[in-house]
């Protein structure tokens, strides 16, 4: 893995971390409190489990891939090609 790849992966992880930090901050400031039963329901829901699995894979790929998948590499490409 070259220096550029390591930096791109680090940038991607930082972007994901910033997104998750913003989400966490928003949730913490929302003043919504769940009961233990509501928390259990959320954590066991299929949507939550899928979100955690997808997010985990996203972060794992960000740390392993050789390109910045947060960037849209298709910008500027002609659709006829």
C-alpha cells in the first residue's frame, strides 16, 4: 500500500467518522429519551441491524480500498461511452 493510498483511506475514514459524529451529536441534542423496552426494540429491529452491518462494511472498505470511494469518479464522463 503506497503513501497516497494510505492517505486516501485515512481521509475516507475521517469523513465517515465526521458523519457519524455529527449524527451522534444531533441525536444526543434531540432530547428524545427511549425506555429500555424501546431501545431493545430499536436495537433488535431489522432496519437497525442492516444499518450497522452496512456501516461496518463501509468503514471496513474505507480502510482497505485503494481509492476514495467517497469521491464520484464518474463526474465529467460522457454517457455515450
